[in-house]
C-alpha cells in the first residue's frame, strides 16, 4: 500500500509539472492519449485472462476497460482536431458507455457471488450509490 501511495503522489507531481511545462492543452492531450492507450492495453490483458479462463471477473473487465478506452480515445481524437473540452454529445459514444456499464455489471455480479450476496444486490448497491450522489449533487 505504501508503494501505491508513493506512485499516486509521483504521478500527481508529474501531472502538475507537465501542466506547468507544457501548458494545459498540450498536457491534457498527452495524458488523454496515454490514458486511452493504457485502458486499451488493460482491456487486451483482461481478454487474454478471460481466454485463459484465469478469472471469472475477466470478461467484465474486458468490457469495462474497452468502453473506457473507447470513450477516452473519442475525447482524445476530438481534442486533437480542436474540439477540446467535455466529451461531445454523439451517438457513437453510446457503444463505449454501454461496454463500460455492461462490464461493471458483470464485475459486480461476480463479486456478489463471491460474497454470497443475493443475486442483484451487488449491482444494486453501486446504482443506488450513484443515484444518491446525483440527488445530493442536484440539491446542493
């Protein structure tokens, strides 16, 4: 845990140094591209684990990381062409979002089975949490 905390701290320092050295736009493009590539590579790793039958969580992780990579790649591509800012509203993003959410649901179902929770409870807890956070955010 100590080395993970040190890694997070080091990355934060590098992010702030990168923004100071390159400026916000270039730093965000560099980091966005790196994140998209890392997400895609993580998806490929989980695809290999799924193919190897190494863990029941692998298929959910393949879908989630593929969706995340697709969304990040979309944003990064748009930013490269001068459409920087929030992810644009486009139906093509629906696939990335659908992959991500489907993978998360599969992931939570496997976790629920591992914890002997009633079927669906492991999926309901994150959904209820998101709804509560959204409600609090809307009220505040």
